[in-house]
């Protein structure tokens, strides 16, 4: 109630400024001594949680971070995802693209808070808290990339003995050998892998598994999870009178990761339009190339790379020749044909050509998987692109042999691979226990229309610190910085808690019949239906949409 003075000498006047609309009882068919509907508390699924490929309870740990219960927030986060400091840097955060807050000002910067918690855990040496009875079962994981690491972590939490075998000299897979250090510092990656190792997971590196059946038998493993990354570059036939220096992007980035990259000359061309092409171009520039030029047959809207990757590359001086395809190579000259897009977005040749000069050409045309290690099991089947066919339990046609990550048909991102590892771990655990894992039925998603936002405050997303462009030359220093404690707490406070009650007492204060009973902090509310008239006042007041009217008859 807001009270104003009447300066004309008429005393005091009272004006009511309710922030929410009152229920229209004339239109209601459910009020009265015998109600036809009543409210219930039922948490719905926040869209960010639904959008997370790793299955994080994002709303839950954001709430704890808002209360500055940072270690509790981290523990809740790593119950689903073992590497938050990594994911806060390299995940393309699809959770933010579905955030309801984007309908008001801008989405919650979830990845920044995740990174803040991950970095704090590394700095303070937090350890995962869990209880697990040792099962006595042994699981072999082939591949130390994100999917294999995730599976190893979750299987260890479930009480199994786990060994990870990888052909590389360092665990991390393409996170180490494919993602440049300016996006993912190696110290961060190593710290989160070390945490998994400290849980008892054994790592055997520089060990390429070539016969899976033999490895399983020799090690007496009860189950196997194959998570070999897509690290074989796709080939392309390009006419070459005399080929100059040509190499593939995966090998180039892997050599950079090993510290063995060769000099490519003053002018470097990259053929492809994915994130790997952007990474290769930006890496070549940091290693001394004066000119880096990306050649791609479509335009920016059609490219597979994320737009911000291309924008950052352009900021750093990388040039991009859109709508071009290579027709011929002759030493340091590349003949390209100009393309145009038809009504379906397909590139169509124009018959117009131009010549570009480059000392080296990097091919970034995608990657294939190496599935030869599974040839010992003839019953295992593959799709035409070489990916492995698995069932709903992520098991191949061979009992006890599971596969995930890049090995199976899916979009190839670190977070999707991490989600696969967790899913596989749960199915492997059920297999070893003689049962079948069944996922819980998820509640409906809380969309923007289900919220009653009577507090439409505008609080823009916190700006993430960025390394100036002029300081990126010849440096692999991290480009994006971290939030401080105040910023991270503020960013977490921007969460609407969609679909989940956070005890704001709105329903308690709005009920005209005192039918809402407070049970105490953390215990939420109870409804006295003997008092409730079904007027909907509580549902109209609930900002998160956690109260729903249901028909009683």
C-alpha cells in the first residue's frame, strides 16, 4: 500500500499499487465452498537443465552460488559433470540459448559461473564427496578424451575399478591436442584430469588398443567402454600439378599441442569452415604467419563453425574468403572457383576463378573415427560413415562392449561427449549389477509463458573480461577471463529459478484464506485444502510457475 499526501488540504489518500493482477472471481469456475480445482506445488524442469547435454542441475547450483555456498554448488555441479573449469571455457552453452531470461534482457551467463566454480575448486583443492561400495568389477575405457574421462569418473563414483588406456602421451584427447591453449589452458585441463586420477582411476598412456577382445581378456575386464575420438582427417581429391606444403588440421593442432609444430611460411591458407578451421587459422597466426586465409564454399550463416569463433578470428586479422572452393593447387598458387548459393543454401559453381598465393595449405574438412580395434567382434555393426551402432543402453551388438562420444552418431562437442560418458557409466553399472538402467520421467519444461514475472527488472548479463586483440599476437595466453566473486554472485542472482520454488513467500502472502502454511526454511509449504477456495491468487503470485491448478472433479 502506497500512501500519498493531498496537497490541496484534503488530508490523506490511499492508492493501492499491486504488482500482480488479482484473480477475477467472476470468471472463475472453481471458487466457493466446494471447489472444482485446487493448487498443487510441482517443480517443473528449467529449460537450461533440459538444454544441457551433460545433464547438469544448472538451476540448483546457480541457486547455491547465489547464496555464496560455492563448494556446495560445485559438489552439486560435479555430480553430473566432472570438469566444470573445462566446460566453462569450451562448452558452447546451449543452456543459455534456451534461458527464459533472454525474453526480458539477456540470458544468464551460465558458463561464466560454471567456470568460476571450477577455477575456485582447482585453486582451493576441493575433492568430490561421495560414498560408494566397492563392486569388485573392472571396467576398461579406451580413449582419454571427454567421453572416456566422464565415464571413468562416474564409474569410480559408483564403486568400480576403472582403467583408461589411450594412444596419446597425455590424457585429454582432443581437448589437449585439438583445442588451442588460448581457449583452454593446459594447467586447467591437467588439474581436472588429476582429480579423476586421485579418485583411483588408472591411466595407461602411449598404449594404442588394436585388438579389443585381447585387451579385455588379458586384463580380465567385466565391461568395456570405447570412446576413441574422431582424429582421422577426411581426405579430399584436389588436382595438383606440383603440390606445395599441404597438411591436415588435426595433425597440425596435435603437433602444436606436443610442441612440435613446423614453420609453415609467411602465408597460410586453411580450407574449411568449421571450428577446427578457425582454430588452425588463429594458431598459425600466433606461430608467426603474417597472413592467414580461410577458404570456405558457403557464407558465414551457413558455416558449421560458431559465429563467435569466426568473429574472433576476423578480429585477430584472419581473412575469410567466403563462397570459394579449391579447384587446383600448383606449388604456392591455389586456384579457387567462386560459388553462389541456391534457394536451398547449396553452393553452386559460377565458372569464375581466381588465384591465391600461399606457402602452406591446411585442410580442415572434418574428421573420421578409427574403429579398427573393434574388428575382432564381427557382430558389431557400423553406419556408412564408420560410427558404431549402439542400443538405448549404449551397448554394441557384443554383450558388455559399450561405445559413446565421437564413436556413435551425434554432434561432436566436448559437452555431448561428456554426457555420453555419464550415460554409458550408468548403463554399464546396471549391466554389471544384472539390471537395466531406466531414466526417470522428466516433468514438463517451464517455458517463459508459465512464469508470472511481476518483477521485470532489467539487469544485463555480466561482461566477460577479454584479452585485447593487440596482446594476442604470438601468444597463447587465454583470451577470455574469469568473473570475480561479486560478479559471479550477481550473475547467479539473475536466474529466474524457472519452474522451481525458492520460498519467496509470494503464495503465502497472496492467499486470502490463509491456506498456505510455511513449514520452515528448506521445507517449503503445505496447503490446507479445507481453507482453499481455488481462487488462483497463489498461482498468479508465483513468479517461477511452481504452483499449478488442477481439477478436483
